């Protein structure tokens, strides 16, 4: 009998999952001693990428996802296009390194496409760069092993949030990451999907036996590889069962003393959206649009955005849908921004990228109660720039612009909320980044957790935002993970917050907590927490 092997980690998403071990990290560039890729290698790499894209398109069509299949088909055609493959092969024949030849050929073709007056053709520049990145990965051997046929537990040095979204419907039963903590975006997505996950895990887990059976018990903070039969029996009854993802009418949520609360969900995928709606969420209070593009080699095109937005917003007809603009910051910076200023500054510095996303949002969200959210706002000019771009995109589409709100997640912005209120239609408080900045901790680090928002220093800033919103008649919600924390939730209700957006899998639990909370008692608790914090400052 094989002896069980146990690996410890920090629980960041509840639950128990069972399946075989899947080591998702690519081999990397350990094969540097091999010869530079030659003509045949480059030709084979392009052909492999073309085949992979074509096969994926076929699978998408089988699921009825024709729009996404059409987008993927474009990549397959580009990978087989002699206008791209030919120059790369010619360069290799002339003595160039294979990787450099692929990149140079792609940039040359991308530049030609980007200069075309037809915007649809110009958007293909980004597609060319993405295909080239896939070809380079193939040449370097940077390809992950094939997925198991059944359920599996993903183990990586650093689990990417996009991993979870892409694998959610493909047998993923849980995830283990050596890096990260409870406030990393991967952890947030895991909680939204209801997937058990460990972060900050023992690095030895990277050498776990691939393909062997395992149990991930996030509550106990351990991954058990080759568990004994008794352990399997003990945990079988508690294994996570995915709920039936059937849409239903949003539930009416009220506090114990009858105060109505709007309960929405935070999502980055259709799977999360279905899960949130099945739990009774009224709609989506935060759609994270950047997660699918964290590995992108250039700004996503309008078609790229539509392919990602349509499956989500198509589920939200008639419902609230708050779509956040690309937030390439923190642990979500894609390769093409590695040496540039990230975040909102990068998006505002790429007006075509902003235009393409706004157009796609307006098209995909036409049937929803659409609102657009600007991330990481630091000054009023940023809001003005986005509002002007939104007005132009809406005019081109022949519609009225939707509401435009701002994320309040920077301490200085929270402190000056009254100055921002006239420029915003609504505030959405992001407690993860706000708490991290105020308390001076790394939001992706192991010491960070949603409950930190209960610190009086953070709570005082949230109170300031609530008061500014109330005074200006601006709507306000809290969309950070703290809204689903049992310690912080009553404090938020006590401050007067009546709209919350939480991880999709947490909607039923949060509704139960809200129903058990008396707002008058909660207000006294919040006031006491703030007073204790002020007393500590005055000492």
C-alpha cells in the first residue's frame, strides 16, 4: 500500500476536493542546452499552434459557442498564414535564431495590420502577437502537460486566476499554489467558484506524484496524495458538490429588522455568473474583465472582449451588470506591460484599447442594466477622460451612455470621496486594495485576508466614503472580499452600506448573515470599533 503524503498550506477558499494530481507548470526553459530552433522546428511549431486552435474551435462549436469558436478560428488561420510563417522561415534560413525570427515576423505583420484604416482588420494585430507568443512557447517547450480525463487538483508554483476560469468546467476540483495568499486574485476567483484552494503551500508539493489520487481538504489546510481508504471514507461525505447552476429569480434579502439589501456577485466568467444567479444574486456587481487577458501579448481587441463578455452578459438580461474596465495591476500585469506603468494609467495611455473595450461592453451589455466601473481612480481627470471616451463610444452606437462609477480602493481617493462624488454616478468600495494600502501589507501575501477591513483605520475611510455618497446622492456598494467576511459584514451594514457584491459561491451564506443582522445593533458595533480606534490614536 502506498504511504499517504501530506502537504500543508494556507486555506484561502473553503471546501474539499478529490481528484488526481495535475502539475500545471510548464517545463520552462530548462532545455537551454538544446540547439537553437531550426527551419523545421519553426514550421512545426506554427503547424502545432494552428492545429491546437482549430481543435479548440471545434470543441467550442460542439458546445454551441459559435461566437467564441469564430474568434479562435482566426488564430488558427493566422498560425497557418504564409504571410507570417514565410518571413519567419526565411529569417531562420538566413541565420536568425528561431524565437527571434518568429517575434520579428509577427511584429512586422502586426505593424502593417495596425496601420490599416479598417478597424476590424487593424484589430488583428493583437491576434498575430498572441499566435506568435504561442509559437514561441511551443519552441521553448513551455507547454503544460495534457489535462487528466476526470477530476483533478491543480498544483502550480503560482496559480493564475485565468487557470481557474479556463478549467472550471473541465474537471477542476481544487487548486494548490506555492505563492500567494487569501487576497490574491486567484484566491478570490476560487472563492467565487466555490473551489477549495490552498496558497502559500509547502514548495515540496511541486514534486508531488502527478496522476496520483489526492484529497484537498482546504478546511484542514492540507493536500493528501495517495490517501488511505479510511481517510477517503471520512472525507467523502464532505466533498464539495457543485450546485445545479440553474438561473432563478433573485432572492429578496433583508436584515433582521427589515432593511432591504441588494446582494450581487463578483465574477470573471460565465461559470461564476451562473453560480451566483443560482444562489439568488440580483445580478453582477463586479465583472473583472482583465482576468482572461493576464497572459496577453497586446491590448485585447474589440472582438477579444466580445468573446469574453458575451457569455457572461448574455446571462444578465434585465439584471444589474457592473463591468469594470481592464485593471492590469498588482498580480494581474500581462507580459506586454511588464516594463510599463500598469493599471488605469496604462489603459488611458492606450486610447484605442479603451475604445475597443467600451464598444464591446456597450454591445454585449445592451440587454442588461449596464454600468461601467473605473478601477484604481486617483484623480478627477482620470474619471473625466473615461467619461469622454464613454460618451463618444455611446454616441457611435446610437445609445445613451450607461452610468459610470469609480472604484474607491486608494486611500487618498477614499479620504477625498466628497471631491469625487460630483464626477461619479456611483461608488464601489474595493476593500482588498484599500486595506492593503492602509495597513501596509502586500495584498497578494500570506498575511493578507478580508477580515483586515475591520481595522478601525480602514473602517474610518469606508465611513468617509459612505458619508460622501449619502451627502451627494451617489449610490454606493462594497465589492471587496470583506463584504463576505462574517466579522466585517455587520460593520459595513452598521455604517449604512445597503448594496454588497460578493464571490458567487458565497451569495447564499452572505444572505443568511444579512438576515441575522440587526442594523441598529450593527451601527452601535461599528461606532464602538471606530471609537476604539480613535482612542488608540489619541493615546
